[in-house]
C-alpha cells in the first residue's frame, strides 16, 4: 500500500515538473520502462534512483525525507513505540495508517468505535476479550486512548481526522463493563458528536437486516495523492484490503449503511433516550 502511495506522489511530482518519462530518461538515465513500473507501484525504487528523481523534480529536503519513509515501512507515531511488544503487528500497522489518514469511515456492529471509547469501556472490552495479564491489559487500554489524539487539534502538523461512524443499536445496548460504564460511554458519544469533525449515526433494530451485519470495518482515506485502504479485524488476523474493487465495494456498503441509519440529529436523540428512558 505504501508503495502505491509513493508511486502516486512520484507521478504528481513528474507532472508538476512538466516532464514526460522519455524526458526524465534523457536527463537522468533512469530507464522510462523502470520509471513506468515505479509510477505504477509495481517496483520498489532504489534510494539512489529516488534521489536522482528528487533532484530533477526540485523536491524539498523535508518532502524527500517523507517520501523515503514510504519505502522503509510504516512510520509509527512516537507514542506507539512503547507498546509495540504488546499489540499485534497488524494492529500497529493500522494505527500508523490511521495517524496519517485524512478521513475514516467506521462501521461497528457490536462495539463502540475505539476512537470514541471511554477509558472504563476500553478496559472492560479488553478484560473480557482474549486472555492477557494485567500489564498487557493496561498497555492495550493506553494504546486505544492514545489513538484518540487523531480526533483533536493536538495532532502534530495535521488537521483532526474526519471521522464518520455508523453503529448498530446492538453496540449501544450491550452493557460492556456494566450499566454505569455504559451510561458514561453513551454520554461520551453525545459529547463527541458535537465536534465538527465527528459524524455519528445509529442503525436501530427496527430498520431490519443490513449489509453491515457481516462485520465491522474501517475505510481510511488519505486524500487525492494516495489510495484508500479498508481494514477488517478478525480472530484470524488483521486484513488490509486495497484493490479498487474491494475499496469500491466497502464504500458502497458504507453509503448504504449511513442511508439506512438515523440522521445525526435523530441519533443524538436516540442515545439521549437510552441514557434517560
């Protein structure tokens, strides 16, 4: 996925420099066939090739560093490094992608989205999940809470994540951690729904069957210069989907889900009624 993002960036840089692949070959010696494969995400460029292209395209030092990072693997947020021995590699990769994304569309059928969880709800969901010792539980909870920085203006050098969550009513009614924990969690949802970068909708039981019943997913959008990805978490492992057909299918499903769901205003009223029936 990162190779495809690098390919897109290199195509844009060449276009901005008003150069054809043939002209790049004439000026740098980089074979245009090789350049075509690099720009299609079918070949990983050598560092020397990248530096040569950067010189030709007049890329700034800061931008060079950022693009080179794409060839070296996931760039993790600094806070995540202390937890990498505890959380699964796939989850760590997802957090890295989430920290770089501009927008996220998240459907959840049984849990409150991790980015919207209170500490008490997060701890209860971890304790009732797979067996782990007390230290692992706390580190997993801290990881989940640290992720939430992407929703705030404390995010370094980036705007807050545009987060659109569609949640099945089942996630709101399941008493994770007990009644008091759920009451505080529902109140937290109402509080967060007031943020301009957060959109929250609920699908009530009376809407019947819907395509999200097969399971939760997140679609991450990185803007016009990089392809979207879809993340699906399961007991079999974390799955990243990135083909155009897969992205389009999940996009269509999410559009269908938010069309079936209550409006954001009706959603807040719905949650309010759960708190104070």
